[in-house]
C-alpha cells in the first residue's frame, strides 16, 4: 500500500472513468421512471452475473418479462460467443412471479435458463426470442475461480479508499488528524484515535463495524495463499487489515474489557474530509468519542491481528476484551450501537436478537483465541456459546434478531456454528451445531423458493417494511452474510443446494436482480450511476472502485417491490440504496473466500 505513485495513476484512471461513466449515465437516467429503458419498465431483461460463472459450477440466467408485453418467450435460449455463434441451447423453465397478484407484485413473469452443463472458458451472452424480437444479455465470462480472481482484490481494496488519517491521492489529504476528544462524562481529555476507515459515505468511524472488516481482511489474507493470489495482492489485503487493527487497538480501554465504540461528528458535513476539522489537537472542532462498551468481535479481530503479526499487545487487548465480553454476555442491558447511532426501532425480538448477536461474536472470538493460544478456556467457552445458540434457535430454524442484526448480520450465527464444526469435528457439541445448521438450511431452502432464490426479509416479505424508520437501508449485507454461512455449511452438511443458494445471493449483487445492476463499482457492465460519498462536490458519481452499496429497498410502504435510486443528482442520491458501507464488502470477501475453498475441495 506504500506505492503512492502507482496508486495515484490508478486513482486518476478510476476518476476519469467515473467522469465518463457519469456523462454516460446521467442523460439516460435523468427523467424518472417515465423513461422507456428504465429497468422497471424495460419489457424484457435477460439477467446474468456480469462478472461471470465457474467452469464447473451452476450457471443460471433469469429472464424477466414485464406484464406490458402480455406474451411469453420462446421455449429455448441460446448461448452465443463473441462472434455470434451459438455454442449451447437449453430450455427456459417458468418460475412464476413474485408476490403474484397482491400489492407487492413485481409486475413481471420470470423464467430460468440453466447452462451449467456448458463448461468452455470464454466470453458469452444469452440470447432469447420473444415473438419476432431477439433479446441478449450483457456479456459475461466463464472461467476458473472467476469470481475470486476478478473481485476479491477490488472488494478488499475498497477499504484503502475509505482510510481516515491518511492521504488518499486524488480524493483528499490526510484528514481528521485531531481524533478524538474524550467526553467529560468519560473523564474528558484527548486520546489518539487517528486512523481507521470512514465507515460509509459519511466520515464517522465505528469500531463495532470496523472490527468485522479487520476480521474479514485478515481471515482472507491468511486463507488466499493456496488459491492463486499473487503475494503482492495478499500483502495488500494483509496490510489493510492491520491498518484497521491498529485503530481498533487505539479504541481499546486497557484493563476495562471495553472499547470506545465510535468517533462520531454527525451527518451534516458535506465536502472534502480533510477540511471537516483543522487537524489540530485541542481545538473546538476535535471530533468526540461516542459510546463505550464490551465488544467480542473486536476481541476476534485483534486475536486475528496477533496471529498475523505475533505482536503481544494485540493478544493482550484481545484477551482483555474477551474477558469483558464473557462477563457481560448475559447481563449487558443494551446494545450500544443502537443506543448511540440514531436509535433503531425496537421490535419483539430485540433483546433475544442482541443476545444471539453477542453470542455469535463471542464464539468467533473463542475460535480465534483458541487458535492463537491453544488454551482450553476458549474451547470451553466456545461450547457454551454453541449450546446457547442452539437453545435460542427458533422452531422455524432462524434465530431471533433485532432490526440491525436482520439487515446486516443475519448470517453470522450460522456462520459461527459452521466455523466451530470445522474446528472441532466429531464432538457432541459439534453434532448439535450441525443439527442446528440442518434446521436452518431447511428453512433457508423454503424461504428462497422465488425466481431469484433471494433470501427475503421474512416469510412473504422481501424488503424491510419499516420504511418510515430513521435507519432504513438496502439489504446487501443480509444476503452476503448468509452467503458466507451457506458456503461454510455446504461441505459440512454435504448439501449441494446450499452452494447454489449462496451463489444466487452473489449473483444478485453482481447483476441477477430486477434492474440488471452490478452492485460492485468497476465490475460488470452496468454499475450504479451515482453513489453517496460526501467528498469532492465536483466528483460526478461519488464512486470508488470496489464499492458495494446498500442495495435494493422496498419501493414504498405499501408495495413490497424492489427500488434502487438511479436518478437523483450527485450529493442528494439516496443513502438508502446507494451508499457504500463497510459490512457489504467485508461479508463479500468472506463469502468469496469460502466459495473458492469449497471449489478447491471438489
């Protein structure tokens, strides 16, 4: 990450492409949904993963016909190469519609085309006929370990663009060099909290979220060496994880078993981040800490950092935070993130949901610290966590969740159980965990019986209905955290359906969605025209390479239909759909690592 000259050239190129992209997108998407080619109105969409498919994996296209056509496609589809030659033919199979006939109907009928049997590397598109008209998908590739090789590095490199306290050439100078002020309620004064990542399109920093990023980056860095990644890329991912770990270490309160949870200065500032404060410690504009409390996930992240570096201070911090998390696991009354970040609306499962979230995080910390130290107490506590998660599992196979857990962390409990089974196969506790995973898997298979095989918000409800809540965002982390869990569970349960469903969540991100939108900036053929980033008012699209935005939301409170904001000018674009956010990229790289590990086992 030190080669600034190379980074500068790379960034200049990315920004030029962003300007070109902005000029391309803006005229086509400036007049609202009246546009004939608006994705909601496009009569026929042949939807594919715009990055591509694995040679020996499942390959599915979804064909979407709007009701305005009142016609069905032909019975067959073709795969054509770059020269237009037909290389494969298959049958289109009706998949029905979503929310057929009710107020949430998506206004279209869908068909599947399965070309999994075709295994020739190359670049292709899907072709279908509707009446006398021919329709083609965007081009995509078929290759070996394609999703891993094409996307995991940009997905991880996204965090470099989010760095705080660091010059990002072409975007901003070193910023927030005066973080952070300790509130008088916590003793007052100043503590060095320079570094970390801007969490999203805003410039606040959340340790309770960045700990997942550190865990993801360091997990990937230690797992990719056998998957064909060059050493240079692996080192960049490792360095990025350690950049975040160093900031988490600064947020630790030694001997107390807790962290400062946030460096937060509202959402009011729009502009270049290095101009938000004067970067001088001790002046009135120093940003404050907000919130403090235990964090098992930070213990897991710092244990991973200790494993990667051998630094004893990271181990000390991880062990202290683990102790604090264990002591508070059943008694800590309120989730601090909810308390301090705007107030997410309560619902009936909030208390149990927070207990499940903390327990799953503690299980991840147990596994990291056991691998680091070999001490039995971490194994013993891991068994306790597994038993609690098994008890808390509902009869339908899911776990109670508060609204934040459901939107962002839904896959973490089953993923933590799968990692326990992988670490401790054959034990009684492991068998109990596998039984819980089987029940969860059965429920996920039931819930995903829809044309996109996407995991809905709840049974019969695709998108969060609480649209009037303060905190209402797209559900890409819900899909990607579940994809991570599905990929981990698939080989343990010997359930091929799990891999297919995980692939479908990734396909949704990369283009198989009702708008045909590839939700990773710089990949695929159709990216978000705008992103919510608050820097550089003259930067047209607000984009940085590798960014994954929040994603589709409910169109409105009455209609359970997908919506993504393509139209508003830069800087007022909807944060609900179009804001990049740490967890999406973190869960994406965890899912893609688990995916390639499964492929290598075959």
